[in-house]
C-alpha cells in the first residue's frame, strides 16, 4: 500500500465536493420539512441540472446529521 502524497490530496480536494448541499439550501429544506413536505417533493425544488440531490441528503437534514447548525 502506497502512502498518500500531497499531490493526491490536492487532486482529491479539487475533484470531490465538500458537501453536495450548501448552507443556503439547508435552511429552506428545513422549512419544507417543518411544513411536512415529502423528501421527493423537496428534491423537485433543490435538484439542479448539474447536480442532483438524493433523498439521503434530505433525510440527513431531517435527522440533523447534515447541517445541524444551520437555521
């Protein structure tokens, strides 16, 4: 097993997003969840052509494992 190099870390950092949903999106998603909207209905609003959000991200917001500090 080869050790990771700094070049590998830079490449990984450049190609993989930190988080697929931004803080600006988490707030409205929490509001939609509070209104009782279903995950697939919320997906309709937050999906973009270049990036789809899976229902697991919305579930993570619901159970506070994703974006717990965002209001």
